[in-house]
C-alpha cells in the first residue's frame, strides 16, 4: 500500500513511525526513573519515644519559593517539640506550618526580609522568658538577627535556652560571618547555667573559593570559648545546591548546625538530617525538570535536622 503513495509522503510516514517507536522505547526506559523521582515520598522518621525532639530547618524564603502544604506535611512527620525556622518571608503565615505549636518570630529579617523564629508544642514546653531579638547580629541591618528564649519542660521542670541564627551566606560573606561569631559569643555568654541550644543556618561554606572543613574547624574553636560543642551529624550534609556545573546535578553541603552547652550526658547527641539528605545519603544526584526531587522543588534546598534529647 505504501508503494502507491508519493515518495514524499512515504518518507514522512516512515519518519513518524520511527519517532513513535523511539518514544515508546524511551518511555519504557524512563518509567523506572519516574517511580523514584518526581513522585511524592514520605519521610520515615523514627519515633522519638521519651525524648525531646528539637529541629532546625531553613524553609527557603517561605512562602515565595516553597509550598505551604508540602512544608506542613514534612513538619508534621518530624513530630518535633521545638522547631527553629529560618527564611520566613511571611512570619504571620508561617504559623500555619505548625498549627499545634506556638510560634515566635523576629521583627527584622535583614535586607532580604528573611525572618527567623522558633515554635514549640505548648503541651510539652512553655515560654518563661522572651522571646528576645538580638539586632547586634544584623551587622547594621544587613543580615538576619538572632532570636532567643527560655523554655520550661512541663514534665520535668527543666529549663533550657534556645538561640536561633541565620548567618551571612556564601564564601564572600566569610569575613562578615566571623564578626557574627564574636557577637554570637556575647549572646551565649549572657546566658547563665541553663542548658543552651544554638542552632540554625550557619552558612559554613568556608572562605573563598569555599572550604567548609576550614570554616567548621575555626567556628568550633571560637564557640568553644562559650563552652559550646557541636552536635555531630549522622550524615555528612544538611543541604543541596546546584553545584558548579548547573546541569541538574545537585551537590551536598553542610550549612545547618546544632550546638549545645549542657550536661555531660549530652556529649553523645547526634543531629540527623532528613529529606533528600537521608534519601540520597548525601550523594550527588540529578533532579531534572521532567522528574525533580519534590522535596527540593516544593520544599527547601535545606534538609530538616533533628536532635533527640533525653531530659532527666
């Protein structure tokens, strides 16, 4: 039958059939990818048991670059008693992310309007002092303030202080971050013997051209002046970024940290990054437009980080 058709039409039909075959084969090959990328994935978080669960999470310019429903679902899965949040562009609307928690946010957010805050479960904790905003950390209004408060654990009566930070970003901001370290030490030294948590986005990218281990080592030395020790990460990353190639490959980094000053029994605490950091085990991975990692697309490029603390 094809022999009876004009040559130009036979060639067009042959090309169309070839493309259909290729598309069918391509779809069969891509289906397994679609099963693992671009589909909703739940976070499998261990039960916290009798522990107090503390979480820090940079929620990526909420709500401008993240989806409220996705973030709220992830936060509910974390089952946190105390949450430190960074990059709240809508601090009032952020209360919807944690409807069962009491949220307090900073009044200032630096030039980018990125407020910080902390939220707690009022059935587990109560605020006994604060919140206190620390404008010294803004470096004249350029970056975000710190926010602190004192809470009491209802079941044990133990009081603890929390300081939430979001330091200057990028390797070019290294010198400014060093100035912020000194001001953070002043804030923490004003706290008495109450157990203390300092947590948030420390943006430890290192000095130009970037060397995180160098900055982490220097920061540990500085905060040791206030008897603060860094809670070790169970995985070697807390965030993903575009990487140097900008070709849909996401590379991991360490930006979000938890520091403690408390009883010796807390020396074995571990900070657990979840979301993409757990799912991809901090390995680089591709997140193309066709099949993106939905936590990166709808949530944040940072992973929520949790610490479970046993209070006596």
